């Protein structure tokens, strides 16, 4: 199977099982430059919605992919940046839903939820997963490093408004970072903000993959358990994920296709290759390390691979 430009996976999602990914935006195009981003630093910081690619081109790839009967539980529009920057998002969701009975989810940083058009387009999705990493403008600037014109109060109000209108499943996520937004005061602030949002689930996360900034650290298990108790959320660390999948027959090309959008550590790569009955695992890992397009990161004793 040829390498796809817009469709990837299935990849394991700790929240949703096996996810067939849809990327409607160019690489690292986002209105945030989050310090914890597993994709590395944002080099195309933007806040203007554009029709980056024709909807029909993305759908053509989607049709080609599902024709091969891949195993997936959900279609996730996520990409390599912020999917709500894609001007064709609403049409894309509608067209995908015509072609599968699996739920369609959108993962968003929530920055544009104040926009009524974005709210309307997202309302077509079965599941929307917005982030709320900050609790005030100071933490917003420190953690998310948004495009200059974005304002925390406006973003938060947009999230509240959307939650009141949305009829699907709203799954919030908060990324907790050591000594940034994990203390008692921060958790109290989150608790107050959450009271105004109508959500179905709250996931609490912490950076477990190499972040964009090396100074970003994960919180320890004791802090996570306390946050879960305080906010009534679910720790993503406690969720199990299934293995990676790819319809690409060449093992190395399959890995490169996955790490373009979802970093893999050494053990995930080994398990992925074993599941495909690969007989030259060491050779493929050696090729990955030599590839100039691949970032090889030693993070907390784990070697993680992601595409530059």
C-alpha cells in the first residue's frame, strides 16, 4: 500500500482503543507552541483558518484506507498541529461519517472554540477532546505559548459555551507539569473552572514522551493520584493501549509513517515489528538511528523516535 498523506494508523489511543488518524493540516501548524508537545517545537505558529487541502483529497485516501478493512475503533481528526485551523473541518467530519459507522473524534487545543463557526463544525463530531492545560493567563502563556492574539479568558469562555451547546461526548484533558500547574492552588483553580463546563470525562495527563522543551517534567504518581482525587478525573497513565498498526508492507516505511505523527519508543517499535513477524529488527532500528529525518531522543532511559 502506498504511503498516505492524510490518513495514518491505526495507532493505539489510551482513551479510545485503536484510532485511525486523519491529518488535515500541514506539519506542525498550530496556534500553540506548547512546552510539552511530543511532536517537538512548533515552527509554523498561525491562527488563520485555511483550506490547506481539498476535502475530497482527504476523503479519497480515507476510502482507499478503509477498503483494506483495517482494524480501528474510532476515526480521530488530529494531525500534527491544531485541526480546527482546517477550514474544511465540518465538511470533512460529515463526509467521514457517511463512510463509516465508527465514531468520529476531534482532538483540539480549544483555542478557537470561541468561534461560532468552529463550534458548529465540531458539533458534527461524536467526540470532542479539548485541552484545558492552564487556569489563568499566566499559566496559559507559560504552558501553551499561544499565538499572540489569543486571549485566555476568551478561550475559556468559548470552551464553556461550546460545552453547553454540544450534544456529543466532551472529554476534557489537563496536562499536569511538575512545579508548573500541579500544586494545591492550581488544582483548586481547576476545580472552580470545571464547575462551569459540561463534560462527560476528565482525563489528567503528564508528559511521558520527550517534550518540546527539555525542562518540562512529568509529575510523580503521588501527585497524580491526588489530582485524580481532587478533580475527579481519570489518569491517562492508568489506561492501557493496544499496539500500533500499519497497512504499509515495508516495515521501515511503516514505522516512518507512524512516527511522523506519533512518536514511538524502542519497546513500542520492537513490539510492532514482532507483531508483523519481522526477522531483521536490529537492522531496522539501526536504519532509524542513521536516518537524518529522524530525531533519536534518550528520554528517561527510553530511546524515542520521532520525525523531525
